[in-house]
C-alpha cells in the first residue's frame, strides 16, 4: 500500500537544505580565516610581555647583586639567554621563542649588558617582527637603564 503525502507538507526540499548548509559553511570559513590573524597578534603580544619581564628581571638582578648581567640574543636559533657576570658562569634564563618571531637587534647588537648600578651599556633599539611585520620596537635610553616599548 502506497501512502501519498499532501503537497503542503512541513518538510524542506533538498535545494533549501543545501542552500542553508552552504551559507553556514561560508560563515564558518570566514571566521576561521580571521582567527589566524588573531593568533599572530597574540604570539607577538605574548613574546613582547615575556621579553619586557625578562629585561626588567635582568636590570633588577644587576641592581640587587651589584654585578653585571648580560642578555644575549641568538636570532638564528630563536633563543635568548640571561647570564650573570662578565664570564657567563651563571645562566639564569634560557628562552626559546616562536619560530614566527624575529628579533632585529639593530643598533644594540646581540648582547645587552646591565651594569651593577642598573644602567645599560649603550643606547639603541630592537625590533620585534612576526611574519616579517614589525609589531614592537624596544628603545633603550642611556642613563638609568630604562627602556620603553612602542607598539606599531
């Protein structure tokens, strides 16, 4: 026995269902593409916060122990280290950072040294790049060893 449904049934046609599913997939794909840019911004922000904290730690440690503290950048390996003293006997911090982050040491060189009085050995700037776009610039001033960060 065959049962016939009336033409005014409450279901959806195949065409209507496909249209709704295609709209949902387009909306979701646009959302996923925007998450990638947000992720890069978070990587840059997190790295900048960590570097700022490590620089302040190095300066405070130099002040409290009255010895020099060196921050050594190795951009080729995506690491930086903090050592106490001139001969780097005591390694206090070893940091590996994300492969998309690039540090341009510019005028500072690959070694920053905080003296025992908390001042820095030379003035200059460091650029922080994520995917070859400069996100942050660290500017070190002579005198009391202060630095400031410019978000670009």
